[in-house]
């Protein structure tokens, strides 16, 4: 999953908190992480159902819009 566009002038966001851990099941549209930008703090939902296989951008790290944040896949799959 990637960091979605959060507004016209927003180019990056900082992960403030992951709401799930690697190995947890996630449902599509379930809040997965919280992101802070210069304009808004928001929860980012999971784009699909599956298992959180890998967290690429950790808490307090900044990512650009479109950057890979995490890997969600089938249970037991490799990231």
C-alpha cells in the first residue's frame, strides 16, 4: 500500500502511529495507520483485506505521497 494524496498541496506525511502490527489481519477500509501532514492529521485505511506482512515506513518517519508504506497480502505469503 502507498501513501495516498491527502490534499492538492500535500506532498508528504509523517507516520504518527501504526494501528496494526506485522502479522495482524486487516479488512479493507479498516483504519491501518495515522499520518500527520502540515495541514491535517488523518487515519489511512487499508486498501484491501489480508495480512499485514511488512511495515516499510515506521512511526515518526516521513514518506512522500505515492511512497510504499506497507505490504498487505495473503496470510503466510512472503512480503
